[in-house]
C-alpha cells in the first residue's frame, strides 16, 4: 500500500466527515404567548416583534400544551386569569413534563395578586410577574433576556454536538490509521521477504550465465566475429550489473531485518578498516584524508562501515574525467549528537535531487556516464535511520559534495558509572 493511497483514504474520510457534520441552525428563537383575549395577544406580539424571533400564540391552556408538544420555547408568557384551565393549572401541567421543567414562565395578570398567589406562581416555576397594562420596554427587556439565554444555550448545544461528532470522527480516523499502518507493516514485511528471496535466488542463475559467457569466449572465441564478441561482452556487462544490483538489494533488505546493537565506534579506525577492503586499484585512485581528533559515535560498526564504504565509493566514481578523487572525512560535535562529514571533489549534485537521491533506485546526473544501481545511498539512508540518526547532503553541480550522517554521541562515563 503506497503513501499516496493512505493519504487519499484519509482525505476521503475527512471530506465525508465534514459533509456529515451537523449544520448550525439559522432559525429564530421561539416565544409562546398564552392568553384568551385576542387583543392582548396582538398587543404583546407587536411589542415583541422588534426582537425578530418566532412568536407563537395560544388562546387557552390546552392549546398551549399542544404547542409545547411540537416545539421548544425560550420563554412562555402566560395569562393567569383564563376560563376553564387558568394559568396556574396550565403551568402545573407544563412542569409535570421533564422536558419543560426548566422553561421560564412569566405570568401576566390584569389585577394585583396576593402574596399567596405570587408564591403559588413561583412554586410552579414562574420567573416573574407582569401586570396590565404592560409597559412595552419592560416586557421587551424581560423577554430579550431569556431569548438571549436560549440562544447561548443553543450555541453551546451545537458546539457540544460538533465536538462529540468530531471526537467520534477523530477516533474513527485513528482506528483507520492504525489499520492502515498495520497493513503497511505487513506489506513492507512481505516486500522485504520477497526482495530478499528474489535477490538471493537470482545470484545462482546469474553466476551460471556469467560462467557460460566466459566459457563461450574461452572455447569458441576464435570462431566468433567482432559482432558476436560484442554481444558476449554485453551479456557479461549486464550480468555484472545485475549481480551488483542483487547484492545491493540483499544488503538493503538485510539492513531492514537486522537487529540493531549500538556501541561506541571510533571513526578514524572504522575508515581505515573500510579502506582496507578496497582493491589496490581503488586505493591508488583516490586520496582519503582524515581530519585530526575524530569523535566517536554510537552506531552498529557493520552498518556504519557500509555507509562510509558507499560514500567513499561514490566519491571515486562521480568525478570529472582526468581528476583525481579526493575525500575528506571529519566529525563535528552537535550537542548530544555527532555529524560525520564525507566531503569530495566530484561532479556535485543538483540541489533539486538532494532528497530524491536517498530513495531506492533513484539516481541523478549523467546516468550513462556513471554506472550504478541506485541502491547505495538508499542503504546509507536506511542504515542511518535504523541506528537512530539522519543523513543529508550539501552540494551543487561542479562544486563537489558534502554528505553527512548524524548519529548519537556516546554517553560520557562518570566516576559513579565506573564504580558500578
């Protein structure tokens, strides 16, 4: 599974989540007016019209209860003195429903109520009393307080719904990422196993092809014309290239599977060990210098040696014609880490390719002029990552290259450590 497909699936999930997210409500706040006199209803409605909210009218208690079954209200203006079911009875029935036990009720009455009546109203949940004739400014001010309170409550409720929705979506996406990561790990494991198996199994037939080509030249070379000699030479060159490629792939997959054991590694000693594995012709073709006072790093010696060998080999390979390759290896302390520099005088790397060249099978520059498999720097990158480090390059065309590896520095040994 590729990184692009994972990203596409996550983006698709995000778009679907955004499309399914609850939309904010744009409707007004509901206000219920309950009075048996149409004139008073009309008068109160005209006073509250400036608020710009939804005003619902009911002419008696049962009709008010029917309205409450259909929708919620920010505040109820309830006439006390109504025939049949009066305001107190209506309020008592309203309060019996848990959904409306907190809905503010303002009683409106045309006569001065006694303290006992007011106490009864407050006990039934009334928040205030207004007496006729109602002062428009007072009515509007009192109602607007509860309207604003209802609006803020709606906003908080919508925000809570959005938060809950996005929390569910985040949980779902995290689960999806975990599943995708698991699938990716399985795919990478299978790919590494496949690559290792193919690379290993290819070496035997390649050796056979190379051996047969050499026998053909040795036993039948005198019978072949120049064209046939060229074909056999091409076969040997292709086999040699494939052999290097399979060997590099084996090294790459081996790095991915190898257990990492970090230990202090002296850079000067490791560089000398790496150079000892070069052929005499390679050693004669390159000048390798070591800066004085090299620092040590925490690394796996075999992996770090492989990194340095690849970088020095590239320095020998990627130089202009007629120029002697020159390499300087030095270290630079960076707090609790050490940067190893491998600087050359080669052809350089276009800055546009600085990150690309560390990918598998990626190459830059004149590919035909410089033979290679495109795996060497991928090995450097993968090995450095597995040792807990990073790598990079500073270079420009025609100005040489300065490759670097940054790894942890060995922890300083204290007197207490020695006692232990």
